[in-house]
């Protein structure tokens, strides 16, 4: 189950990060200064929260797989929250594709206001939506499965029980013991 969850998180994060580098919205701007200009907006500009959510999801996924019990629960919640953030960011672009085109055009001209624009979604935004849904599903799956997982920390902890520190000859003499008696063995 751990490997499946890790695989789902890794695929969702990789697809989100890759899709964020592609063009999500193309459009035209009709403006007196710009006239009719075609504008392309990458996913990282249209929805900057997507890339951040993917990074948080990746880090939280690794922590959920390797940490102790309490940290696993917290990390599982962060995997879910990062998926929700990515999903909201993608849906905001899908609901208003004109907004990113308008913002990009205004930034290009140095304007502070908005510019009238018309945007069209590309297939990359749909792929990002699928990856965000997959990350949400991975978060839910992580929360469900995390109680049965063991972390890596137990494997690398010191053995149970306290090891005795070696006692020097000087300490034995101070305690009134003969340090040479143990090395020489019993005398006849």
C-alpha cells in the first residue's frame, strides 16, 4: 500500500509540475495601445499556486512515508491540503480564462488596471486538473492508510536497552577494584 500511495503522489506531482510549465490559456487582447494581440499564459503564471502545491505535496509525501507516527498524520494532511490547493488553483483558471490573459497583457504594457481580453483554455489545464484530482485522491488514500504504516525511524534507532559504557582502569582502582585481576584470569 505504501508503494502505491508513493507512486500516485509521485505521478500527480510530476504531472502538475510539468503541466505548470506549459501554456494553459491563449487569448486575444483588443486594446487601443496593444491593438489585437495574441497572448499565451503558462500555467505557472495563470495559477502560481499549482507549482507550490506540487512541491508541498512531494515533500509531505516523503515525510508521510518515512517519519514517525505523529509526523505521518500531519504529513498525510498536508498531502491532502496540497491537492486541494492545486485543485482550487486550476479550477479558478478554468472558471475565468480571461483573467490570466488580461493580467498578462496588463503586465506587458505596464498598466495597473485590467485590459479587455478573451481567453481560451488549452489541453494542459485539463491535464493539470486530472493531476490535481489525483493528488487529492492520494491525500485521502494516505490519510486512510497511514495508521498501518511504520516509519523508517525504528529501523535506524539505537537498540533498546542501555549499553554500559566501558570502565577505565583508573575508575576501577578508584572504586577499590583490581583492574589486572580480570585480565589475568583467576590465579592458582
